[in-house]
């Protein structure tokens, strides 16, 4: 019997693949990998001096500061915290999209 490896990442964007990689293995993440994923979701690196790097992001209209020590590999607790913030951003984006769809449906009904 011949087994074929199935590529479940086929059709995923690079952004989605990077995020999936962090979710699958939060214990072995370099600072650069985490930085790229954070920037994918709107985080802005505002301070990079010293041993910690700071990122700003706005979630639900509130500015948030996320501080990460610059070490390799990044501790899993920081990766999980970043993933939690990204989940909140995605949830906010989904809610905004649903509200826009509902508004479009109401406008179409009123026409």
C-alpha cells in the first residue's frame, strides 16, 4: 500500500502558514518569526533598544502594548500571549465584517 503525505497547508496564504506554525509549536519560535507574525496583524514595533522589544496595537479601539524579551527561542508564554492578542484582533475583524454584511443586506432590502 502506498501512502501519500497530504499537504493541509495548500491554499493557505503565507500569513496563515506563519500563524499556524506558531500555534503548532509555540516553544520553538525565533524573535524574527514572532515579529513577522505580529506585523502581519497590525502590531508596530515601537521600541527595540535593550533586552526587550515593545509593540503597539489597537484592539477594540484600545491601544495595547506588548513587550517581548529579545532572546532565542522566545519563551512559549510570550508566544501564547501574542496568539491570544491575535485571536482578539481576528475576532474584532470578523465582527466588523459581519456588521458590514448586515448593513449591506439592510440597504439592499430598503432599495
